[in-house]
């Protein structure tokens, strides 16, 4: 009887320990963090496909929360968001590499359908690339990653989604396919 009780306790402890660490989030990759009542999709780095820990509280608008849950950008086709996205694209000097209309300059075109990073055909993939950068010379633009000296520097998820809406307005790929 005592062996059965010990076995039962061991099983309970094992289950409890294996459940620990699931559902948390931190500043880099989001395994299953809560995004306003639902689970977040998993984000991965463009450089090596390793998980990115992105704090769920950064997804602080209804549109950003929807994106975090689905990977679909609700701003696609929204003229107001497109106009703001253009301003962010210019303000963060994206034009220096990608050109005035994201057509490519020293950096690649972002219009598609052929992307330097195939994952950029989806809004989730393009978000990951903008957030964490690439091996090809683009630095991270996500808030807290853009400047090691300033944890407030960089783009918030909602701003990246507006930039995507502007970029997608120039091509045939919506990224929500």
C-alpha cells in the first residue's frame, strides 16, 4: 500500500514539474504566452529559427492581440494604418536600404512574390524578420532590441503591423493568405 501511495505521489509531482514553465513569456520567443485571453502563436528568429520570447503585454491593441493569436494582420487594406505605416517606414530609416517604396535598393524588395527570405510572404514571417533582424545585415527593430543602451527604443508590434500594411499595399501578396 505504501509503495502505491509513493508511486502515486511521484506521478503527481512528475506531472506538476512537467507543467512548470509552460505558458510563460519573456522578452524574446513566445511559446504559449497569453495575448489578451488566448494563446500566442510561436515566433521564431529569421536567423536560426530559434524561438523568440516576446512579452505578451507588448501586443497592446486589439489588432496586435488578434495578430498574436492568429498571425493574420488585421491592418491589411486599412488606409489609415497604411498611411501610418509609411511614416514609420520612413522614420525608422527603412528607406535607406529598401528604397522609398520598399522596392529594394541596397536591401531587397519587400513587395514579393519572390522574397529574399521566403518566410516574408506571410505577415508572421515578415514580423519576425523586422522584430529580430536577419543575418544579411538588417538589425533588430523590435522594442528593446534595437538599441542595447535604450530598452524603450524600437518598434512596438502594432507599429510593425502598420508598416506591413503599407508594404503589402505595394504588391500582390497580402501575407494573410
